[in-house]
C-alpha cells in the first residue's frame, strides 16, 4: 500500500493517464506550447473520469518551518496521487527528472509522470518517477 492506494491500482491509474495523454498527443501532434497541452490534457483526463488539479501550489518547509506557501506549482495532480510534470522541449534533461522527484518528496506523493509532448511518438517522451 502506497499513499492509501495499492500498487496494482497505482499502475492502472498511471496506465490510464498515459493512454489519455497519448490520445491528446495523437489529436494535437507535437510542437505546441506546454500550456496548450496542459489545458487539453486536463479536459481529456476529466472526461475520462479522473480528478485533476492544475497549478497546485507546493508549500516549502525547512527544519519544520514553512518558508513559502507556494514556492512551486505542480503542473497537474491526478486523483490526489499522481503528479504530472509536462514539457514541450526538444529533449528531456536530467534536471526535469530531478524536479519531479523533488515535487514527489515535498508532497509525499508516490509517483509522477514526466511527459514531453514534443516527441513524434509520445511514449518516447514519458518517464515514470517513483518516490523512494
């Protein structure tokens, strides 16, 4: 059990999210701004019956003290479990993976998907990051 969801359910949820993202990519293709993909993906995920929060603030704490209420913002949080970090770049840099892992640690969420919509085949631009 991870964050009140078992691993099988977590895998099914991420598979569903990836399937929806692939459908959005097939419809729009690569080359648009990240913000366009974010809005379209949010619509499609909601149509698929998932709860989606966009631009959710992430508070920053240091040594037990809150130093910022909204130091960072998640692109998306799906079903209060999966963080989506969306990109539309030539190639995914390691810093994007580190960014998502930091978000996972700050929020205590179990898993995130880094999705680069600027790929000809979207599955080549998807990285699954687990909070270990």
